[in-house]
């Protein structure tokens, strides 16, 4: 299984990433705060509607002029005088009405009031709308009539031609009827009829009703205006169609409502200027206020939520400055923050901007007598609008409701500012915390690495203690570990020193008793002994000789270690020393074959030639001992760069596994346990290693590539 090398610093940095939880916690906290602020805004807005509704309670005159007493309203019958942006030019061309075309109402078969012959198809229809501006009620009628019949120029009657009838319950509660008929296209002529619907004469000219009659390709247009003081809460219009210019009988009548009696008239709602004056003061606030009747039709309106200027927003704008920190926030931090946050849009779609009729759960509850509020998204999902409604009571009856609306821009702006400051603080804490943790982890890591390096350098590959650890003075766990390692290495050094000196002490202590035994055996051997006794004396002398040889070998290693510390080095030719030694070995071991390859150049090096000769003695003796009988020992000296390589190779048994380095330790031998003619303590290669290391070289043992013997490779630096 693969193990990833996660260091202490990496782990600490990984753990420090948990600091990233802080922004999330902060965001959740601010989100909770925003919920409470929204709850507070909801209660405040409900209080606003309640206060305004209180100002309208028990004031029936504000509502008597409206159609609030109806159980239900019909859009084509009960008219709404929409507020107009400006005065209408009475030219019969209807250009100023085009921006309100979504409010046009089509009248036709469904609004038929009278038809002379039911079998005759109805050819009369018209489009109609009323509006109010500056004390006048404006209206237009775009009539489709294939056969327009005007009033005769000398005719006394005004109703035996195509004409417009108007009926209303005037503010003085009198039933008023008017008729608009003209002899030709142009300025209209209006007449007041008797109140009795059965009478059409006498007529009285009514000059306050002004307008224009214009013919069109499909019929004619009538554009007129009536002073609002002539119009009551009830109003109706009807277009009468005359197709036969000879008999002039009315063939059909289509209108907003029947005009015979007051009860049959429809209603007209004109936004109340009195109520509008009451709520006008709220236009200086961020709320938009509506007052609706019990049918949800708008009686008055004030304010615009798209241009809200709340106290919170003004306060926050005043805090803006151009300091260096503010510029850094604005140029670098805010673009980062607002990848998550959303700014309240400066503009959004207000679907209720020109509404004349409102609906919603909060209004329904308010008209049912309960205060309520609701939240909604704008159609473009850019803004959240809070709406609250409170009922208006008159004689224990709900006559309407006050509706207030606000956006959450102020709260969202305040939330964003809170999150900006929170993120600033968190970024500062995270940066400082991460930096502190990084330096802390780096300090710990460096101390541990230093302790590791000191521990590795304290003991060499042979297990000898080379350096002592310097105990740390830090009063922490790593300091305790350093002091423990220093104590362990110190005790290990003392034990290693004891083992290294054991051979010298043993040789020193055993040499005297061996000499005593040897001299005693020599004196005993001078006596006349029988054959059996002489055999035991010979065995004793042989044993003493072997013991003496062991002591000599031990002494040799000890002396060499001591002499190496005091040796004087000099420059000498290595190739000549190796050639001379090999010549001597060929004379000493005449039965052994040698294959010698030594370069003719001298290969000068710094050292002691006697020690190099001792090194050759140990390596050749080791090779002779392990080589197969009759096989040659190969000795090769070469120069590789600035180093001399001495290779001594013999055919014979291979080294055991993992013994290529241990065989150079003291008292280590790989010989098979069997009867030997002389003792072997494993000191030969140990002495070879001491000599090699004294000359700053390296020695290693390896099995031959053909697995038929062993190579001893010595590398020595050349001068």
C-alpha cells in the first residue's frame, strides 16, 4: 500500500484549513441576524400600515364616493379612472392613449343593451377607457360602425342618429343624463336630457362636456372630457347605432351598463385625492403605500419602492471614505467577497408599478379583518419585496385596506457590510494563525530533523559510536527526547569502548598465565616421561601455542589501532608496494598461483606503506584460505579518476547473504565450524578495514558476478 509522505508541516497546514470553517460559521451567524432584521422590518411595516389605517378609520366620507358598497365589481361595468400622465389633446386621433392600451376594454356582443331585430347580426362594437387628470374625467370610444349616420343639420331630435349616451349619479345625488351627437365630424355637441328616461326632449346644451368626433375607416372615434364635479360614483356610457338614414331607427345599443335608472348604472372609481393627501407624507419614506377598497381597487398610492432611500442605506453611505484601507478593500477584497455575496440591484422590474387593482394573501386577510404580511420576489428575481396590509374599519365593516411595501435592500446592504467586516477579521485571523502555525511547525520539524541527523551521525554503519549527542536545553517534549537520545548514545559509547578494549585487556591479562603454563610445560618436557604422559604434555603445549597465537592476533589488532593514531604519513608509490608484496607472496606461497595486474606508473598516494603491506597480507591470506585448490588468485590494481582500485578475487565459496559488511567487524568469521589447524578470531579483515579507513579509503566484499567466488575491492585516494 502506498503511503504518502505527509510531513509535520503539511499536516499542520491541513489542520489549519479547518479555519475555513470560521467564515461559514460567521455567514450563518449573519444570516440568522438577517432573519431577525427581516422579522423586525415585517413588524415595523405592519405597524406603519396599522398607523395609517388608524388615520382612515371611521371616516366614511372618504369612501362614500367610491363603489365600496358593492359586493363585487365587474371590469367592463365598473370603471376605473386611471391616472393619466398628462392632459389629453382632444383631436379624436387617440395618440395619447396608446401607452395605456393594455387597459383598453373591448365592448361588443357581451355588452349588448338593446337590439331592434334579434335576427340581424350586430355590427357595432367599440373600445373604451376612462382616465383622470387635473380635475377632468377623460374618455375615448373607438367605435366600429360600418354605416355612420350623423344628426341632421336641421333636426330637432338628437337621438335619431349615431350617438353616445352618458348617465351618472351626480355628487348632489341627482340622476343626470347626457347625449353626444353631432351633425358632422369635429367638435362634439353635448346635451343634457330630462331625468325621466322615457323623455328625450327638451334638451339643454351642455358645454362642459367637450371633445372631438372623428371618422375612421371602420367607424368613428369620440374623445371627450367631463369635469369630475359632474361625475358621481355611478356612471355609464352607451353607443347607439342607427343604420338607416331615412327612418333613423336605433338598431342596437352597446354600453358599459344600462342607463335607464340609477340602479342599473355601473360605477366609476376615481382615485381619492383626500386619501392621497393623507398618505402623501409617506412618499418621503422608503415604503410604498397603497389604499385599496374592499374590492382591491387602488384608491390612493404614494411612494416608489425602486427608489427607496432608507435610513440604513444613508447611514452606510455616509461611512464611505477614500483611505488606503478602503481603497484596498474596494479594489481587491470586495471583488472577492462579492463572488459569494449579492449586491441589491439598483433597478428591478416592479410588476405593480401601475397597478390599479391589488391582490394577494395579505390583502385578502386584511379585507377579512386581520393584519397580515407577505414576502414576494420580483419577476426578474432581483429583489425581495415585503408587503403588509391592515384593514380600514368603518362601523365595524372593513371598507378597505392600507398596504405598505418595502424592499429588503437596506437589510441586504447592512448584511453585506457586516459580512465584509466579518470576512476582514476572519481573513486577518486566518492569515496570522496559518503563518504562526507554519512557523511553529517548521520550528518543530527543523528540531526533529536536526535530532535525527545527529542520531544518524552518532553511530556509523558498523555500529560504532562516532559522535556524542549534545543534549538540548529546551524544556519541552523534543528537548526531553534529545536528552534521552544523548544519554542512550553516551551509555552505548561506553559499552562499545568497553568491548573495543576487551581484546587488549584480555591479551594483557592472559599473557602472564600463558607464559607460566608454557614455562612449566617446557620444564616438564625436560623430564623423562612415559609415553602416555608425554602425549598429554604435547597436547598441552599445542593448546598453549594456539592460545598464544590468539593473544598475538588480539595484540596485533590492538597495537595497530594504537599505532594508527600516531603514524606519520608520507607520499609513496602504491603500485610499487603492491608489486613488491606480490613478489614476496609468490615466494612464500610457491604452490599458490597468482594473477597480478599492476600498472607501471607509480600511482602516488599519502599514507604508510607498511600498513598497506599489512593490508595486502590480510587480504591475500584471506583469499588463499578460501580459494579452491589449484585456482589462481587475481590481484588487479587500476586507477579510476583520482582513486586507485585494488581488486583481489578468488574462486571459492560465496559470502552468506547480508554478510558483505559484517565480515569487516571485529571477531566476525564466516568459516565453517570444523577442526582447524590454527585459530581464527575474525580479526584479519577487521585490520584491513582499519588500514583502509586510516588512508581514507573504502573496502567492500561481494560475490563474483559468476557466483563462483568472492571479490574484495579496496578504493584508495591518490594524491
